[in-house]
C-alpha cells in the first residue's frame, strides 16, 4: 500500500505520526452531510457529462444519477439544497431534451422513463 503524500499543510519532512494526526484531525472535523453533498455534486457532474458529451451519452446512467441526486438533496446541509435542486432541475430538462431526440422527437416519455421533478 502506498504511503499518503504530504498535503500542502504538512511539511514534506513530517513524520508518519504527524501525518496520521493531521488526517485524524481532518476526519474529526468532517460531517456526514458535507460528504453527502460532495457525493451528490460528483453524481450530478457525471450525469451532466453523460448527457452533454455525445460520444459518452448514456441516458440510463444520467437518469440514475438525477434520481440519486434528488434523493440526496434532502440530506445535504439546508443552505446547499436550493443550489442542488436547481442543478437537478437543469439536468432533468437536458435529459428530457436528449431523450426526446432519441425518441425521434415525436413521442412523449412515460412517467417511468422521465426523472421525477421535485
């Protein structure tokens, strides 16, 4: 297993014990809600990529990501919810646009196929 690299806050000559103490301090300060927010943002970013990049387009993956981010929105810090919900809404619109293109533009999607809005 590789040794962790010293962070910008840890001098390069810091002992392994000092690095462990610094890591312990970071974990002690970490909140689950913050980690959930990071996960939701990561999922949204990947979902956006699966919609926006034609050579990577995968509507099923995007739909799953949108639904996951919607579910996580209730668990993030309250001050982050409006932004997260806005990002989800924007991806839902992009999803609907691309799903409509894949259907030939004429068919409407069933409720099961379209990610649910809040």
